[in-house]
C-alpha cells in the first residue's frame, strides 16, 4: 500500500513538473522547510524526482527560525537521511509580528515576512527557484478565501516568476491531496514539528478549510474538479493576473 501511494504521489509531481516545466536542467532549488507534513513530503518527492528522472538539478533545504525557540533537531536528521544539509536562518519575525506590531490578524504580515526572508536566503545560496509545499487543498482553500473575503480570484499558481528578485516560486505538490500527504507521512513514520504559532488553528483559513471538507464529504472529488476547472480556463491573461505575488 505504501509503495502504491508513493508511486501515485510521485506520478502527480512528475506530471505537474512536466506540464509547467517547474524544474529544468541546471536549476538550484531552495526548498522551504517548516518541519510539517507538507514540506517533509515536498523534500522527499523532489529527491525522488532528482534520482529517478533525467533532470539534473540541485536541492537546498532552508528553514527559517521565526524566534519561537523550536527544537528542529528532527528536521536536521530528516534532511540528513535524504542526503541534504539543512540551512537554518535566524529571524526576528515572531517579535515583529506579535510584539512590535501586535497584529490582531498576524497571518498576512507573517506570510509576507517569511516569503521575503526565504527568497533572500535562497538568493544568497545561489538558488534560482524556491519550492513551496502547497498542495491541492491549499490551492482550493485559497481561492475560496479570496472570493469570500476579498471579492476576487487568487490562486496558488504552479509557477510564479518574481521580477524584482529574479526568482521563480514553484509548487510541485499542487496535484496532491492533503489526505494523500497525511497517509504518506504516516506510512513513513515521519514526525512533524508542532507549529508553535499562537494563531495556529484559529484563522479564517481554518474555517474555510472546514467548510470545504464538508463540501468534499457531500460531493466526493469536488476539490480536484474545482482545481481542474481553473486549469481549463483557456486564457493566458487569467493565469497572468491571478495569484500575483510580491517578491
């Protein structure tokens, strides 16, 4: 069962990579690591992509320490088990968000700061691409959040080029469902590092996620069909205007 699951996920990662040229020969790819199930899965399957396809590219795992005093020794061990050295970058993001700014809705600011810091560390390590662990559920949840709370379409694109930094952000897990990721980490015995953020689990994203779980329960396969409907929009201008990201 575990091997069949691995083949299934790897097939999806390989398919989206081929469709959107997420990784090509010569790339040096920074992988944003958090110690959670998504980034652990991302690193594992990018490693398989490097080993079992003709592509020649490098993988650089990067972890941003936000200032919560998290023990990340399991993450060092995990990266080492796959043959990689984890780069850890110390930041003061926790202080800025919760002390200096005392944000009532901290997630947006934290996300912007983390994105900027990760891109900076990626560039300083000679990377031209940054891989993030967003999966199919994340993409659908984000689109619904933007429609409900912002009155617009915002979607995680498979690939986004950032002009200012000359980096490309890629999301190789966008065809993979969260339940598959959960099954994979359980089958491998991978332990996730608990998110120490005080806002974890108390966000609008969590509420929308629960709403979409209800929809999926009533209409199985709905998330995949929603994402497919976005891909079926035959408009370059649509894809170029949704999900704009700041470097």
